[in-house]
């Protein structure tokens, strides 16, 4: 499997984070080309995007203009001089996009979730020198995302990047697709050279929080942003509420603050170093405390095995959680963090006790304690 080749310099025209923008859907030739011209005039956009084929949830919704839109996008490329990007969901889409000289192909969330579809696209890209971006799968499964990237790499495509567009969640939420930032961050750790782009439009689902999500992505050292833009967003044929005008896009981008990824040697702050040393000490203490806690967990597991007691004690777990939430929130910790943290510890405790229940090592441990 080939190594990933960074595409940051190839895509970034303005020296800053990559900005990909354009309408959710290409609707008419005039709408697409006018939008692209206005985006080019902002001097902020690096790549023009447009939805040509739209995978909609229900039949009867606007599903894109099809290959005809690729001609319009090619004309927009000719008039603006900017690279273009489209979503592809099958082999036919790939061939059509390449035929019309599209520079960047991206696989949508509903495609990335299907290894068969990703593999077919990878096979179609054998020997093709192009840029391929993979949106995260709809569900929060980093293995699927990672597997999709590996399939494209095995096809010989090295200019590979990822788009974080949030993950689906049942029920009410502030976001259309909650970001769950820890997942793209972990993906970046697994592929350090991977170009990582955030898609605030699909995370938010509405215009209100686009700036905040875009700023957070840049603060988390994402390499770029994809934002949907339309000359008349309220009249858009798809996802109207999450699109903004080219002028609004320009203003949004100008608000984003680009901070240093690392502290320059000449500006290293002694106070910051001291604070980090304190964090290191506390982290070591946390590991030590967790280790001691798990030792006690093992002892409880031995007791339960000896006395034929079930591992999971729901009432006890509920009691611990309620008390911890009360104590933690009183000390400035969020309920969400406490629940995630304790749930992880609880799962590890259950796994350890389960191992004890199903092995004979407990006899040796008991004998040592006599």
C-alpha cells in the first residue's frame, strides 16, 4: 500500500487553509457559473464544488442534474481558472467526472459506509493520477473511514484526503450531524500526512453556527474547510438552510483567526512550559490511580467469582454515576465528560472481571492473599 501524499500545497492558492466552496447542487447553467464567478471574485476560494448527482433520502426529491452539470462546471473552471470538485458514488460517476477534467473527486458519507461501493470506485481509479477525498461514513465508525482510505491507497492513488462532515444521531441535536471531533483527530493520528478538511455546512445543517464550527476546525489544525455557497440560498433546490452567499462566505472566512500550530522557539513561554509540566505530573498520577482502581476491580471480580455473584450490578453503577455527576459538575466538569469518562472505566472494569470469571488465574491470586 502506497503512502499518502499531502495535497495541501497543490490545492491551496492563497497560502492559508484550503477553501472548497460552491452550491450544494448544480441547478442551472446560469446559477452554477454565476455562483462560481462570484466565489472566484472573493479571492478566498481554492476549489469550486458542485453537487451533480445527489443521493437523497426519499424518492421524489431533487437528485441532481446529472452529467449535464459537468459541462457547466467545466465552463466555470475555464472562466475562473479554479480547480473543480464533485461527489462520485459509483463507477459511472467516476468516468464521467474524469472525462470532464474534474480535479478533485470526493466520496460521500453514504458511499464511504459501503466497502463494496468504495472498492468498485477504487478499482476504477487504478492508474489514475487524481485527488480523492473521502467523507466520514454516516455512522461514527472510524474503521470504515480508515478502510475506505486504505482501499483508495491500494489502488495506487496517493493524493488522498478526508472530509469531516459530522455523524448521524437519532433524536434532537444542536447539529444536523454532531461533529464528534475525537474521531477525525484520531484518524489524523493514524494518517499523519492526511489532508483533513471540515464541512461545517453538513455538521450544522443551518447557517447559524457555520463560523463557530469553521473556527473550531482551524483551531484543531484542520487543513481546510468546505462550505456550501449559492447566489440565492433561500431558493436553493436542496439544503437551502445551510448555504450562504459568496459575499457572506468571504465575510465568514475573514473572521476566522489563524493561530500558530506550534509555538516558535523564539516565543516559547516559560509559564506555559511550567503549566504543561503540571499537566504531565497530573497525567502520571491519573494513570497511577486508574491502575490502583483496576487492582481493586480485580479483587471484586475474584470475590464475585468465589461467591457466584453476577458481574453487572446496575443499582451500584447508577449510584456511582449519579454521585460522580453531582460531584463533578460542582467542580466545573461537564456532565457529558463525566458520563463518557466513567463509562469507559466501567467497561474496562467489566471486561477485567469477565476475564477473571472465565479463567482459573483467580485461584493463584486468592492463594497469594492467604
